[in-house]
C-alpha cells in the first residue's frame, strides 16, 4: 500500500478504531492456551478484542492463523492484527542465552542466530520480536543480566545491531523469513538500584548518554522498527512517562521514527510509581510522553478516546501514532498477505543447519577461566561427569518460551556421542540436587522433604564414581529460573550443596574441571580454588551438550570472553571495568593508605571483562603506534604481535582499549573501542592492527556536547580489560 492509501485508510477510521490500533492485548484474550495472560484485562470486552491492533505471546502457528482469519473477517477495515512475541535467544532451536551470545564477541554468528530464530518464529506467524535487549548491565545481582550482552557499550551496540540485522533480514520486512525487531528496554532499565528488578535508577545524564544510550542507538541505526519503553524511572520520572527520553532524545536526537510500545503494564504502573493518579491520568501521561502502543494495561482502550474528546490530547497526535503502526503493518506486507509466515515451509535453512549453527554458537560462547596443568582438553581414559547438570536438559532460559526440552542435548548425550568409538570410558552421577532446600526460585519456593537423604545418597554414589575416574568434569550451576525477569539475588554463590559436592569430589579426585551453568556472573573464588580447570557455560540451549563437548575434547579451542566482570564477592557490585580512577586511586602494588579501596577485597573483578583463556600458549607484545600525533581528520594504526607458542590451536579476541588521560570531564581508566577474533595454529605468529580515529575519542563533554578534546591518550591492545601495557599518542587541536 502506498503512503497515500494508508492516509486514506486512516481518514476512513473512526476515533475509536484509531485508538484501538494503539492497544495491545495479551494472547490469552484470543486464545486460552497462549502462554501470556493479562489478568488485569480479563474478561476482555469483545469490541476491544475485535479492534485491538496487536497481541503478543501466541506461540502456535495454527492458533495464530485461526485468530488472524477470524479477526480479519470481522474487522471493519480489514486491518490485520499484529502478532508479537518474545523471541529472545531462540524459537524452536534455542541458542545460548544473550549473555552467552555476548561472550562470543562474534557479531556475525549472533546475526546468523537471530536470522535463524526469525525464520522459525515467522513460520508460526510471529511478526515482531521483543529483542534485542540492549540494556547495559553492571550489576550481577540483577537477574536480567542474562538477557543482555554485557557491561560494555561497544560490545552491546555491535550485538544489538547484529540482532536487528538478523531478525529483519537487512530491512526487507516483506520477506516472510523475517520479523521486525523491537529494541528494549529503553532506557537504562539495567541500572536498577541494588540490582533489584524494576527499581529506580540514579544515573547522571552524562552516564546515561555515554554508557547506557549507545547500544539502543546502534539498534536504531541498524533499522529496528520498534522501541520498548522501560519500567524504571530515570531522574525521578518513569521512562514510560518521560517526554525527555521518548521525544527529545529518542525522536529528535536519535531520529527514531518507528513505533514506541510500553513494556508490559508499564502505563498502568505509572500509578504505583506515584506519577499518575489513576488509569486515565496514566494513559494521558504515557501518550503525551510518546508511547504509541499500550502493552496490556487497557488504559488506552478505556481512556484515549475520552481524552481526545475532552480536548486533552489532539486527534492529530493519535493519527501520528496510528500511522506509525499502520506503516509497520504495511512494511511487513500484512495488507497484501495477512497470513504472512504460517508455512510448514522449506525455508532458507534446514533444521540441521540451524542446529549446527546453535552448536557452533555454544562452542564460541564458552569462557575458560582457568586451566592448570592443561587439564583441558580432556585426555583422561576414565572420565566422570558429576553434578546436577551432568545429565540435565534444563539448559534453556525462561526467555526461550517456545523452546522444547525434548530436543535439548544434555552433557551426558554430548559426551556419549563424543567418546563413542574411543577407548575413553565415561560415567555419570548427579552428585547433589541443583538447589539448596527451601530456595526461592523465580516465583516458587523449592522444597523437598527428602532433600537430606537424597543428597546423602547422591554424594556417596558420586564419590564412588570420582574414585574410579582419572578426571572429573563437575557440572554445577544456577537453576535456569534463578536468572531472568524478577530474579534478583543478593547472594552470588553457587548453592551450598554444590560447593560441598565440589570439595568432597576434589578430595577424592583432584583432577577436577568445573563447568558452571549460569545466567549471571557468580562469586566463584572458592570454586576456582578447588578446581584445576573452570569454564563458564551460561545457559547454552538446544545444542548445549554437543557444543560443550566440542571444546572439552579439543575439537574447537575455547574462544569466549567474559562480557561481564565476575566478582570476588557480591559486595563489589555493581562492578565494571570502565570505571573512573578517582583522586586517590589505589596504587598498582600494595594497598596504599586513604585510597579508593576495600579493606577486605580487591577493587577489581576476580575475572575481568574481556578475559578468557584458550588452548595453546599465546603471548601478546606491547602495542606500537604508527605515529605519536593524531590530527582531527587523520588516522593512526596501533599494532601488536600475537604468538601461539603452545602445541594446540588457540583462538583469541584481541581488544583495543583507549584512555583519555585528561579531559573536561573525568574519563574511564579504559574503554573498549574495537575487537577482533584471531585463530592461531601452534607456532603461528600474527600482527594485529587496529585503526584509531578522532571519532573514537568523543565523549559527553563538560559543556553538554559530544566531541573529543585535544591531549594525551593511552592505547592498549590486550587479551582482557586488565592486561597489557599502553602506548601513547596525542590528539592535536
Ligand atoms: C518484559 C519484557 C517483555 C514483555 C512481554 C515484560 O514483562 O519486561 O522484556 O518483552 O514482558 O512479554
């Protein structure tokens, strides 16, 4: 349809019909098997149901098709219903959770994964996904760090853009293999105070602009068609009611012209926030702030028409929002083909190809943190896989709702396949329960009356297995429902029962390689201390067992890097590498007195952002700059040499960091600017080169503008945010 025809359609619509395009109902309004329900709205007024412009959470193609057909037949203007869902890290084929995808430092595979997810979701009639989550995260207590790609704005920006490209197929939304992408949760949702979900945020404007906004902006630049306004408040104003964030920054500064949707019930939540008196006030404030679609509160459905009639909202403002929704439907090709998708389809890729991609993504996401005596890759002949994750299919997060457990490859299955036809024997033993008794997990409390007996029995059996083995792979971790929405934790340890299992097993067989499955950084110092090798496996998804075995057996070198700092203790949170030095920095050696430090713990992470080992034995030289001066329009090159002196293949993400030594506003001790993965065969030596230009040196200056300032800079090429020595150059005025 042309823009002119869309405008003509708009002109034919009544005010009520227009308002209803801005109303989103939960899938349960149309189908009682939908996985998302909206109790507040039920029972849904049949007229609203007939006219509401969109719904979410219908994960069955057959049902979606029926709903669309019935809806279209009855809609006065035959405007199709927009079907949205949370397709976050997989649909039927589940990829590693987003934090794991962040650990790949590989935007290319992340784009391919998003494209595969889009294909599967589109085949079930889904037209919009609520992904990527571009929230910057610095606090491991916040359960939703699992849904982020980490603590760094450059990494997050590249990953957000890669996901948008993957979902939207380069923007040709009419292609039935694609879905439109909704970047969320704008803005600064990840900065919740104390890591408690939905909490207020306290951030200065320069931190918001410099650190929190760039990844959303990258998603927008990549063409995302929708933005979700977040639950939290910033600067005392809930984002869903903030014209400064939704109009001034998002529309005027970032140039976003797509649809803004509120997060679930975020319009209604303006009331408990203390920002709106009642639902009518909430509808008015959210709409005036710039929210086009109200996700599931019904406040727009009940009050927007009346607000226009009262003269509080101009009808032309409603028209603007409705046109944005209609344009999206049109760009998705829905007017010509309301049954877009819905094919059992031979699609772009086969299921086998998507599984192979998921397996590769798992292998790339694993982060090896310790490998004493080169315990890995596994060489033993009697290998015991012990622990609650040794034979578990619970390898997918709460945000892969369409992902089924049945096709998940457990570690045991991965190991059985990897060691078939070899002389290596494997044994499996669960060792303990996944949780301590009476632990609260998401919205329920785990309790078992027989917990103690069960654990005694499992421990005894595990110790027998450990004494048989020459190597133990200990498979520990968080419960998948301990991370995700509303899963904040004030303790970042593994369950006690798992730490006790490790201690007991290591006493019997000290050759322990510990795998940790988690959706957030955990405090792992005692686990690391008792393990010869330690590897983070995240929530790896459908191909978990295979991808992990590929790395454990040395078929693939470990190549993941930490996308978030792992702390010594929860008291260090929020924790991130790109902090400020302060006026009394702790000296590099010793404690110093009256310096910025803790008495009882280091300032730095146990394992910092960007860290991860590989096989082989790689050394990197200090960086060398091609010139000591950089002009405003010029470019300089920074080079380092990477050499694998070991006898195994190694894969490393080489990272470029910068520091502005003095500026009108204090600058972080280091900031990631670029990164690149290199694979080195034994004995191989390679030059790594990065370009540095003036645009990389810009920041939110003291005068409230973005730009660089002449002066001295330090530059590192290193294998983590903490390693290496800097070179220097000067930006000329
Ligand atoms: C979450 C969003 C999600 C939405 C729809 C909300 O509770 O915060 O991330 O997209 O629900 O399911």
